[in-house]
């Protein structure tokens, strides 16, 4: 309130304002403070029972995030004596996995990036985690398998890790899916489609096709490829892998790598006893087969002396580099694009023949997102005169999966549209002449996709090693 004070003639009236009493201000301040404090305390009290629990669990989950290689799946220790194989009940999940569920903010970024979800399969990585979260809090009934989560959801995963890449809470979604797959495979024996036959072939013949072991080195005929010998040390053990050993199209990759290594004067050798490392088995949940084969391979490798391992298949690269150490096999492993990049930088080889084409590089999930190798294959492609590199919309660590991982090379999954077709459509929209890859699985899937889309005449698909080999004098 105020009082009007008269002034002189023509003067404006002045209003005298009275200040509120100090006691009233103090009372208002205390009341406001108490009100805010009460709201804050109530909010803190309800956090464990509300959506906002992620304010606590998400930072904790990030703090306890996996420190080892992203591409390494936890082994089942003492598998012969293990009481449970895989996960069928909530209590069988580790504490870290249950923290994952509580840390989920349900933002849907994983779902938006998931190639299986894009292609219209049964899988939504978000729903897998959310359903397990609701089940953990008693809001959704079990059992986990069959009722809560259908088998089709689990088998649709390509293990590409796009969901993990996008997750702001660092949730290991792929590891959870593999744990659930292990139960279906090892305890229930319910592998889908043609996957069981491929795994039997690996166990019996040492390769997914079931072809004779004696034909593994048929690709090397006429190339004078050196074999590893126990009394001779070489710089590189060249791990060829099953695709380049048996698949006719991918055999050209192995021949290109040999041509490059010989042109550079590199000391290397291949193992006549090489056999499939059963990485596909581990991703499909067949941990027993994987461990058996991994231990056999490690024991075989121990017979020879070498300084580094070179492999052109990212699945072989990831397995030997990140998972063989679980079984006593620790090596320095290089992808062939890294070796070729170094040889070019050192002047030991020099691509000279021009290849006039616009080219897009397709990032393999197991090379780029899993292991962070994205520049080496691009640098190799750019070293070839005449090649013009064009980046696709989804590239590098956010590249789109070819659809061949997670066992999908060896089985059919119900989908509205295959992932490799989605990728090929992106390539066609970029209007390039060629797709370069650093993975035999990716090469096979994109090659199939371009045939389905009728683009065989307009779109070529080649490994980066083939580009360099063609450009050498």
C-alpha cells in the first residue's frame, strides 16, 4: 500500500510505497524453502519406484560398463560342469545384466538403429530389455522363454551391435540376446532353420558347408603359397578362413591377398590344419562347440612361430583377437586392410593401374563398430588411382549391417524385407559404380542383394584387396 503525496501546481502526484515487514518476508522465504524441500524429498523417495530410477541406475551402469573388447562374449566357465547353460530365469542373469534392465530409459534409439527391426522381423531390442525390466519388477509374468520373449525375436538378431552403439545407458543388449540364445540351443536344442546342419558340418568337417578338409587349400593351386612349418618363423600367419577357402567368389580375396604379400616381399605362411573357429556357433548360442573348436585351434597355432596374424574376414579377426585369449591364445592380429595400408605407406607396393570408378565403402559391423577399424580400408581404396570414394548415408560406426551376422548366413529369418536389400537400395541411391568391402560375408550379402535388385550390370562388388591387386603393375 502507499499514500498519495500532493506536489506543486502541475506536478505529478508521488506515491510513497511502504516496504513489507521483515518478518513477513522471512516467513514467505521459510515457507517456500520448506515447500521445495518437501517436494524434493518426496521425489527422492519415489525414485526407486518410478521411471526416474534411471537417474541412479544409468550412471551406475555406465560406470560398470564393459572395459574389455566390445567384440568379446563372456565364456561359460567350466562348461562341462556348469549347472545352467544360458539363461532361462531372471536369477540366472548376472547382477550387471539386471542393472542393464533398470538403466534403460526406454528412449528407443536402439530400436531405430536395429537392422532387424527395419526389415520387419519380430525383434525390437528395446522391447527385449523393457520386457525383462518389467518382468524383474513383477509387472510382467514369466516364463521368459516362450511367454515373455519369443524365440523368433532372439533369432532375428544379426549381432551387429548397432543397438549398443546408440544406447545412452551402455546396455549390452547383444550379450543378453546371446545368453538367451544359449539356453534355447544348449538346453532346448531348438536352433532354427538350417543352422543345426551348418554347426554339425563345422564339428564334423571343419567348415559350415561340410566340404572335405582336403579341399581347404584348393584356392591356392598354382600360387606357390608357403605352408607354416614348425621350424621356420615368419612375419605373418595368414588365417584364410572358411569363406575364402571354399566359397568360389571369395577365393578371389585370398588370391589377391597372396599377390599383394608376395609383391611386397612379406614373409608369411598358411596352416594346412586350419579349420573353422565356430564363431557362428558362439553367436547362435552353441558355446560348447565354440569352446571345443577354439581350444583345438589355439593348440594347433602353438606349433608355429610367427609375429602377427593377418586375416581378411572381420569375424575371424574379432574371434582370434578378442576371444581366443579366453583360451590361452593371445596374438597381435591385423585385418588385411591394415597390412595393405602399411605396405603402401612404406612404399613396398604401389598401385599404379587406374581404375576409373566411383566407389562406396560398406563398413563391416565386426570390423568397424566392433573393433574401430574404419580408416584403413578407405585409405587402401583411395590409394588406387582413379577411384573416387563416396560415403553412404549410414557409414562408419553407424554403418548399416549387411544382414549376414549372428548366424544369418546359415539360416532363414522371417522378414518383410531382407537387410541386404535395404543396404543395396542405399547404394543404388548413391549412384556409385562399385561397392568396396572388407568382409567376405558382406561381399556375399551385397552381391546377392544387387542380383535381386537387377543391378548386376551397373553395380560391382569387390574386396579392397582385389582393388589393390588389380592396380599393381
